[in-house]
C-alpha cells in the first residue's frame, strides 16, 4: 500500500515537473522574445530566464544585432540612358521587436527586397558621372529612403554602401579618353600659367631696370662674367644699346630708312 501511495504521489509530481520544463525559455542578451497568448500579443520578454504557459503562450525570438545583407547586382538605366549593373550592401537592425513580428511576415526578406527596388530607383535618377564621383551622396540618399520605408517595420537602416558598378566596355574606353583629355587640358593650363607668371616677372624686372640704369650695367657685367667663365675659344662681347644709339648719331653714319624716305 505504501508503494502504491508513493507512486501515486510521484506521477503527478513528474507530470508537473515536465509541464514546468516545457515552458522554460532562455533569452540571450542580444535577443528579445515577442510573447503571444492564445494568438494575441501580450508583451516582450528581455534577456534571461523566462517561463511560458505551455500550449497557451508562444514566443517568437527576434535577433537585435546588426545584419549585413548583400543586394544582388541590379540592371539599371541611368538618367543619361546608360545601362549599368550596381550592387550594394545594407546594414540594418531591429529596434522594435513587436513591429518586426506583427507588421511584416519576414523582415529580413522584406528589407532585402526593399533595398533592391530602392537601389534601382535612386540610381535611375542620376547620371553616370554622378554615380561615379558622388558615391557618398548617393549612399546617404539610399540610406535615408530605405530607412523611411522600413521604419514602420521597426527596422533601422544604419548604412548603405554601393560595392561595384559594372560599366559597358565602350563606356569604359570613352571614360578613359575623357580622363586623358582632361589631364592634357590641365597640363596645358599649368604650362600657360607658368609662362604668364614668367612674363609678369620679366615685365617687373624690365620696369625696375628702366627706372635704375645702374642695374642694367650690373646685369651687363654679370653677363660678361658668365660668357668668359666657359672654355670657349671665342668671346662675344655684347654692346649696350645706348652705345649703339650714340654711334648711330655721329656724323657720317647712315640714317634709318624711315628718315631717308622722309627727307626725300
């Protein structure tokens, strides 16, 4: 009789223990548990030991960590009618667990699909040059638009980065020719600016020498020193212009043709 009584007591205790174990849940620090009671949302459980009423309550675990999802290459026609392939990567995380479960069936799939359509829409509004040179601005615009669309789902899009832009071969050759022409243009501009600066300096030097004749004599002597310092067998002595003018004014020297024409 005692054995029968012990078994009668242990069986209900074992059933209660199994009933208790079936409701035990452990939630990690990076997760939230969305609780449903008989199909109705009743709250969110945080990290730690949790117990649910078996067959009455159900929990959906939502990961709160940042997710990085690749956006497959998208065929896009830019505003200047150039066909390109663009892919990207999206970084997002759940900030409201209840919305991520109640407002959308699969928030990972939905966010990925929204990223693809947003990428095609934004890239289709810009020209190829903007797509290549203003990638940071386009990334920020993609992030802002995608974040606005996923906000009702409790999703926060932190960043969007375009990874690769595939351009047709003929456009790559055209861009290379354009870049080469741009480099040649810059080189010519730099050379012209150098010649302009040199001409300005020479003009300033000429004005200075014209105001102070002594500088002209010093320059003449410096030129003589430079000529005589080499191993030349012949030495050429430059004659100043003022001496030539003085010689030209002596009696018996020929006049310029302009004067001869006027006197005749």
